[in-house]
C-alpha cells in the first residue's frame, strides 16, 4: 500500500475532509450520510460550548461533564509513520454514555518516541497525552458539521437520538506543522441522560 499523507490542509469542503478522514475505516459514503456543513452560530448553545474553541476536546468534555473521559479504541491502523484510529470517549460514571466519537489521523514522526508509544497503546485520550507531555501544539477547527439523529454517525452514541448531533473537523499543528487531523463528533446531555 502506498503511504498516504495528511491532507486536510488540501481539502476544499467539509464533505471532502470527512471522506478523507473516514476512508480507512468506512469503505462507502456511510460516514457522510445525513451530514451537513453548519456555521457555529447555527448550532445549539450547548454544542457551541463543546465545539467552538481551540482547546483539546478531552479538556472541554471533562469540564463540561464534570469528570474525566475514558478512551475506548474501536480500530486503529498504521502505514509507516501515518497512524489512524477511531475511538469513543465515555464517562467513568456511566461507561455506556458516549460523549464523543472521533477519528484521528496523525504523522507520528512529529512527536517523540515516548509520546508515540503512548498514542499507539490506545489507552489514553490524545489530548491528555499531548498536554501531559507538553507537546507544542495549536488546534485549528476548520469545519463544523451537523448529523441527523438517524444518521449512521449518530448510531455511535448507542442510545436513541431524538435531536441532531454536531461535530468538527480540524487540524492540530505541532511546531507549526500539520501533524494531526481530527473528526470529533460530540453529544450534549439532552439525549438519554
């Protein structure tokens, strides 16, 4: 297989970025069904609070829900230094309550060996690792997304969804180089809790 590169900086639309991030894990267009690009001001205020910022989602979710989040690794894949995984973040007090579905694609050459090993272990949320190791980083959200309550993406949250859920696609720069591409889809407390 030819090694792919990080490419969100080249994407011209939210749909193109979403397809780029999801293609290692989903062979068809299921990841973009029921999805629309949305402006931050068109999201409910709870989702604006969760998504419209330049922080790690791990930190924002911990503050929003009042407890640390735990990582559940669904799948991961490597091709040279390119590493990708899709994950769920849950609450320790309610492991069935998924607060985020995410896909991360990263150039592991951009971080040191210790950080790389911790990321590849798949036990700790990415934001916690980068903050803990004081990796110089800048987070740049590029697009915001709305997923219908009955969309394939919403199904990752397990409990019946009655309202749309929202997410963002962004890039984390390490030492001013695009190092990590992210899809972060979250839900607030309105549904199922």
